[in-house]
C-alpha cells in the first residue's frame, strides 16, 4: 500500500498531548508521506496560562487551540479536530454522544491506525483515562454499520495502539519534568511505567527530535511547567523525543510477540 494511502489518527485529551505524547510518531510518519490526524477532546481550558492569573476558560481555550495548531503544523499533521469538551470534564461526557463524535472522525478520515492513551491515562489523569475508554469503544463502533449511520459509512480500522512508557522512558520524563502525580478523589495518583515486556512496539524517531522540540516550544502557556527542558543537553532531548513506545491493543494484519518497529507493520 503506497504511503499516501496510509493514515494515522491520534485521539487525545488536551493541547500538548500531541507533542509530549506522540510528537515523534507524528513527525516521523508525516515525513514519510503518511497522512496524520489529531483529534483532541478539549482545548485545555483549565490549564496554566504561563505565570499569569487564569483569565477564564474561553480565553485559555482560544490560546491553547492556537498553540496546538502551531505545534501540529510543525509536526506535519494534516488536520486537527476538536470534540468540544471542557478540560477536566471528559469523564462526565455522555458516552453515546462522545463515542459518536469520535466515530464520525474515524469514518470521515478512515485511518488504518488509531493511537490513544492507555487505560491508566499515563499518570491517572481522568481526561486521559476517559478518552482512552471512549476512543477504544469508538474504534469498535466505527466498524458497526448499525451504529450512528447518520455520521458516515462504517469503517474498520486495522490497528489500535495505546501510548505506553517503559521504565527507561518514564525515568527520563520524570528527570526532565518532575515527578508526575496528581490527586483525584482524595487519592494520589502517580505515573507508573508499563512493564517493558508488555511494550509491543518501539519506533525510531531519532532524526525528528529537533522537530518535536520546536513543537514543544509552541505551547508557551505551558512553558512554566516545562521550563527546565530548555537547559537539557541534546542527548537528553534525543532520549525524550527520539523514540516512542506503544502497546498494540489489536491488529487485523499481524500478531505474535515479536517486537514491532513500525505502527504500520502488516500494512506496508
């Protein structure tokens, strides 16, 4: 299958997930002529606004949308779409409505490969967990002609992946940022590495790490969180952005325990 017919869709929760979570994959595959799409549940309305006081949900959402679109352009993303939920409220969305919105995106763009967060949401973020569940359900429902026929003809994706970090990658992120944790419902949640043996797929994006770093810099409202990144040596940047690891949830075109080095293995 020619690369121009291959499509990758990343279904995520917030602006900057596309860069920090899958920037290397997006840059790599776009450079190969593969069409890449980003679907984002929210505009990050409750996120930081640099070091300034929070000016309100609408203002932050507008600015962070622009940051996302700038980063996506650097990464070579063909299209950015929003599900139009509010940051922090994704797990309160009506499931049928949210799944239908995602199904519409899948049917319209017809990706062979879909990527989303893992079931633990990276570090327990409720929006990440919710979009993982909703995107996984949508990947199944999109292939069912009886589900929401008004939003397009059925489309069966070939492969679904979760973004997952093994111990080495998790330690690198925590050295570069800080200990990743949050409190939800009175209980502390911390980032925990995916078992190395359970990572099915690792892709090499080492020639694209500078592109990803330039995309990171587009997220200026969040730079106060990422401030220490600017002083990191090139080798650490290469470690952070130059490889990506995933868990293959299902595939209709390949299988087994042999490690993959390509999200499109079995489709080329």
